[in-house]
C-alpha cells in the first residue's frame, strides 16, 4: 500500500501515513490507485453534503442553499491544495495562447497565471456552483454525484497518463507516465466500476460522457503539443469533475 499512500499524499492534503522518500517508480506505481484516492475524497465530499442536506436540518440547523453550494464548491480545492486547479489554469493559458508548441509549453511551465487561466477558472467555478445549486433539491443525485466525481475524474487522468505520450523530455508528470501501461488502466477501471455499479445508469452515463470528453480533449491537446503534461492531467481531472456533476444534473432532470 506504499504506492497508494504516496499517491494520496501527492494528490491531496491528506496524509494518513506520511511518506518522505519518493522515487519515480513510486509515482508510477501510485497511478493505478488514483480512483481509490478519488473514492477517499468522494466519501468526504458526499459526507459533508449529506450532513448539510439531511443530518443538520434534522437537528434544526438549516443553511441557505447558496451557502451550502459554496461550501461544496470549495471542498475539492481545499482538500487537494488546488493542485488540479493550477494545472487547469496553466493549460488554459498555454493551449489558448495562439503560440507555437514550444511557447505553449513555456507558458504552461510559468508559475504566473494569465488572463485565459483566470477567465476559464472563474467560468468553471460559476458553472459548478450553478449545477450544485440546481442539484440541491435532489440529495439522491447530489450526494452520489459528489462521491463519484473524483473517482471518475481520476480514472480519466489515469488513462491519459498511461495511454498517451508525455510532451516534455522531463518533468514530474514524466515519472507518472514512465511506469504505467494498459494494466494500470485495467486495474483502475475495475476499481472504478466497483464504486459505480451501486449507482445505476446515472453513474454509467457519467462515466461514458467523461470518457468521450476525455478522448476529444486529449486529441485536441495532442494536435497542439504532440503529448501531454502534468498540467494537462490536472485540467482533465478538473474538467471531468464538473462534467460528472453536469451529467447527474441532466439525469435528475430526466427523472422529474
């Protein structure tokens, strides 16, 4: 389980068993556990949502829907340290800069955030806040959506790491990619299905939509860069989390 705890410590602010000595191989071996790490986060997200929507009102504590939506919105950045959000903003700055490949990679490596990154992130947060608010009247969809979104999103990241080339000759993301293959994706996929099966067709729909989007997004990035980077991995995760929420919102609307 060393690889799992290394992945958990790297991808989140959670550290149940602290690991201080990491190797590139350790990083690579942790990738297959990314959906399980997502499940740990999902339990927290869903638990907080259940507490705010069901348990707290039963105790006479009722918070406004807008406040609850904000709390649920900021949980992922808080628990992950904004790691994937940073990757998303860097990706928006680089990919939509209109520059050549080398300049795009340089922009993404720059620690400063540009206008494209800020604009994209604000739009994404507004969209997710609206989705959470609209899901508020249906806890039977909101709670499962919050549980499954980090699991599905990290499966998509696992597939991107294992199945597509890395764009840079070196980098932290290179360590992940160097020790992964199809078996990594298969293991992660089985883990994900175990978590998804109890939630029926909305969960299956979310998985399918995320898969189709990831293939489209990665194909677009590959044309620009010829490979992926750690920032792209973060963007894939962030975008798919929002997409899972959106899919559950549509599923809830179809059943009304």
